């Protein structure tokens, strides 16, 4: 079986490549073949191809040549704060990049399964009666990033409905673990590791009152693979634990795991223009297919902290 992964060097993409490398033939698309620290250990196990997904002609050529049986579209501008600073680039990458990939797949005679990384950010503001959030909830996006992922999601839906494409819409809630960058947990883990080594004196944090549903990336990968076997094409699936933690509680666990006295400072720069106070997903659709999260949050946080201890 030939599998194509976009964003192979990224957080979820690299873990997916790890999972699949010994199971199938993997073709990994990476934006910069020299920026491969997450997948360097896979150099002899997968085929890597350098391509920016905004390069329509090149992405089309790669898909025509590789003719994959499954496409995992993981490449994206995947952070909220950069989307406020440069919404145009976020829309180009997330919407137009997805369009180019779907159009390229439409042109080949094969009809591969296409698992597309979407986001719980699409849901946005939740009212009390909407928690935990189901896949049927109305979209109320609270960032340009969220709007861009709605575009990704709806394009995948349209190409299933109009062309019979075997799309699966993967609505990841907050996914975390080793290799993650740019998120609160990753920044905290890096900061704590640097404090332990005497490289900084304090840990800067943003809003600690939000309640968030975090899933270990390794559990998420198992969910993705299961969906390619049992998921219903055209459908959206929440990938989440169904359990929420207050960010303050997560920070307390991480500082306890350190065993050091960590000075915490609130940084206004880390406060988003809009923030969703409670974000807990309903994963009943995924559970009915036989999936459940297995890795406890504390284990995820410990592994993440150990990863950054090696990196700093």
C-alpha cells in the first residue's frame, strides 16, 4: 500500500510517519527537506519529497506520479496567534493548499482515501448546553485560523458530495505530546526545561482560566488509522478525550513534575484577542468505531517535558 503524507516534518505528520513506516510504503511531502529533525530517524524508511503545498503544479505532479491509496493531508499553518498577524498567508496555506491537493487527487483515476486535518477551532464559542461539543454544532470561529480550517473542512465535504471523493474530516481538539511547538504546553515544557538548566529565571504564561480537552498525539494517530478502515466517507469526526482540564491545573502538574520552584509571570502578549473559555469535545462517534484514549494526561506531560529536556 502506498500512503502520501503532507506536512510530514510537522508534529502530527511526523508521528503519523513513525506509526506507518513499518506498515506501508510512505511518501512524505515536506516543505523543507533540510528541516527534518522530527523525521531524520526515518530517512531510510520513507521517501521524502520537498514541496510547498501552495505550489499547485508541483503538488499535482507528485500526486499523479505517486498514485497513493491513502492521502493524509496534515500540512497547515496550524497556530492561532500567527493567523492574527498574517491571516492572508494562513488562508493561502490552509484553504488554497487543500484545494490544490483535492484537485490533484480528482485528476487521477484512483480514488484514494483522503484524511484531512481539520480543527475543533472551527466550533468556536460554546454555550453551556453545547458542551461537550458534537460534530453537528454550529461554527462560531474566533480567529482567522479557525475560519481557514472551516474552509479546509468544507472543501473536503464538497469534494465528497460532488465527486464521490473518499474524504474523512478529522476535527482534532488540542493535540499535544513530544515534538509539539507553538502551544502553551510546549512553551511551558521548554521554559521549565530551560529553568532547570539555568537558562532562564521565570516562566511567562497567558490565560490560565480556559478549560481545554487535550489528546496525546499517539492516541490521535491510532484514531486516524482506525478511521481509514472504519470511518464513513464525507463525515467529520472529533478526535478528543471528552475530558477538560483548566490550564492552571495543567501548569500545576507540569511544575510538580519538574520538582523545581518555578516563578510564574503573566505575559499580556500571550493573551489572545479572543479566547474560547471551555473546549471539551464529544468523541462518541469515534468511540462507536472502537477507539478510546489510552494515555493519561500526566504521562503525556511527563513525556513532553522529557523531550524538551533533551532539546534545550
